[in-house]
C-alpha cells in the first residue's frame, strides 16, 4: 500500500504533463518527494478504490489532495525530466 501512495499522487499529476513526454523517467520520479506525496493521499479513500475487480482510477485519483501532491514535486527537476535537459 505504501508504494501505491506516491504512485497515486504521481498519477494525479499526469494531466499536467499530458502534453509532454518525459525524456528521463528516473529524473521525473526523483522530482517527487515520496514522503510528501504519501501524505497527499487519503488512504481510506484509496482503499475504497481497490477491490477484487481491480482499481477504480477515478476513486484513486479522488483520494489525492491535488494541492499537497503538487507541493511534493520539485518543479525544476520535473521540467528538466520533461524537457530532456
């Protein structure tokens, strides 16, 4: 579950990066403070999104506090990763 929290936070940010393709996914992942990202996820809501049938992505995305998730990202590092610098 703990590894799913940063992934959910990162997934919530995908609309912001939809127009660009990350040149270096490692750099993009390094741009995320995983502790802060984990704090941005309501684990109760995220648990409701997961069932035997799979993951309801709408509910998973709704479990993320977008403001906190954005605060967990180093924008300069993310730009470097997205722009290939």
